[in-house]
């Protein structure tokens, strides 16, 4: 589950990570109130207005602006709230901005220059360790840094058993070129950030930029946080942070009825039982010259009702030109699944306008094929994986 910047910062703050403080607002009046409140709390008289959408690169797209007066807070908030914000990470039409974060300006002048760094904590699946990635090149696109100046990106692997050790945090602060007060601040920052990542059960914390202010404080100016869905049951208070407006509406609907559905870009819809079979079915579709339109695992109970729900969800995607049903009847008998498909098909009348290829394998596969073939429906039924691939190729060409 992805979070908004302001939510990620709240979590960081709760673990003692220093942040650029801010208040979220969903209209320009509240934005002005927020700015006034921040002024009394922090003494700031400049503010940054930051669009809250689940995508980075907002600065480049005009979603992050500096306001030097309350009237600028009002006019900038008015412009940003409700806009379709296009960034390198959104689709071409952009994302609607429902709220803005009014944040204190932390790039104020002082004894030294403000400096931006990059830092993220994530899991390195290859080594089974947590990994802190960091760079002196903060504030910009880290992918560009990785491409053009990869030697400026450092990684520090942390054994989850021992946790982050003192020398590692000091090495990070040293590699970032810090000394004195800023060095100590960075060490504390890294420890608190790592703790936040571990204890919130997140799969990613990306802070870009981490800012060293002109008076040598170190704080998080941005926060991209991905919580691990599988650990959400341990964090009841985080569950409310989900913003369904940011998520794919078909996925939201499918998840609500307990289907494991992921929307993809292709043209062949798939309905499969079991995640492993779903993955190999997607491979099969690709090898047959198609592209999977979705990942859909209907789970163990492929009865008529579930099959019908699956069809309805798949057909909401206008890109779908064919549907491949690939079900293995282990505990559930193939003839029962076949009956389910026939019932679902009849129930849906003429809302199915694309060819359906059904491959049922396992217990009573032969009976299932007979049932499908005798149903009089426009369903192509096959038994072998290879035949299914050929049929997909045929209907697409
Ligand atoms: P992103 O573009 O979506 O990654 O959003 P960020 O939160 O990283 O903000 C983008 C840029 O806005 C930062 O890299 C900063 O250069 C700038 N910015 C953020 N906060 C402040 C601030 O308090 N003062 C000033 N002057 N600039 C800021
Ligand atoms: Mn950023």
C-alpha cells in the first residue's frame, strides 16, 4: 500500500525522524488557516504548497510551489487543488489533486548552504538483507543519477538480525561529506529512519531530498512510503491511510470481493486458480503473441458465482480482446468448474463479446470438456496447455 507524502512524514515523525512540518488541506481556505497555524508553531513566513498524489516528480510538473505570503498560499492552493497534475511518473492525462500539504519553508538562509541528499531503505531480496541506499545527489531523479553517475550512489547492507550498527550510520554521514553538528544529526536521522522502516513493516522508505538545513539540521523534506500489505493486520492504525482515489478502480472492486486481481496493459484477460499457474499462464499468453491484460487468481473455489464475478471484472477493461480461463481441478473437480462457466456465461447473456478459451485440467477434465462442447456456447475448450496457446494465437490473428 502506497502512502501520501504527508502520511509518510507522520509515520517518520512518530519514530523520531525530523521532518519538514506541514498540515494537509483540501481547499484554499483551509490552506490559509494551515499556513497561519504553521507560522505560529514554527515561526515560518514562507511556505511550500505540495500536491498530494501517489506519484513523484511533482516539483517538475508544477505540483510544488513556494508561497511568500498568505495571499500566495491562497492563490497557489486554489490553482493546485483540483488540477490534473502530470509528472514523469503519472499517465499522460495526469492525476487529480485532491489535497495539498502546506509545509514550512526549510530552505532558509543561514551560516551554511542547504544541501539535498538522497536516502532510501528497502529490502534486498537477493541477499535477504535490508539496504540503505544514499547519495550526495539528492533532490533529483535517482534513476538519472544511477544512469549517469552510478559511483555517486552508495549502499549499506544491514543484517536484520543485528540491526543497524553505529559504525554503519557514521560511515553514511561521512560518505555524505558531513562533519560536526550535521554529522551527528545525520547519524540520528539514519537510525530513526531505519527504525521507522523496520517497525512499520514497510517495504520502502524513500526520502528525496533529505535536507541539511543552513543551520545544520537534518530533516526529511519528502517521503515515499510503501507499507507491506501482508503486514497491515499488525498495524490497524495504518489501514485507514489507504486512499482509494489513488488506486485502480477495477483492482479496488476486485479486492473488495476477495479476488486477487492486478491490472496490466495487454489484450488477453486471464482467469486462473493459483498464483503460480497464473504466472505461467501469463508467460504462455506472451509466447503466443498476446499480452496479458491482467493477473487474476480466483483462488480455490472456482464456482459459478466466482467465475461470473471474474468475467465481469475482466470485461470492465476495454482492451480485452480474448479471455483465457486456465483452471486446474485438484480439490475442485473440473466438471463442476465447467458447469460454473456455463452457468456464468448464460447468466451474463450478451455482455460477453470476446472469444473465451477454456482449459480445464485435472480431475474429470474429459467430462468437463464434453460438458463445455455440448453446451452450445461460443466457448473454445481445450485440455492441453499447448492447445490453449495455439487457440489464443488463432483468435488474436
Ligand atoms: P517531488 O518533486 O514529487 O519529489 O517533491 P519534493 O517534495 O521532493 O519537492 C520537490 C522540490 O521542491 C525539492 O527537491 C526542493 O527543491 C523543493 N522544495 C521542497 N521543500 C521546499 C522548501 O521548503 N523550500 C524551498 N525553497 N524549496 C522546497
Ligand atoms: Mn522528492
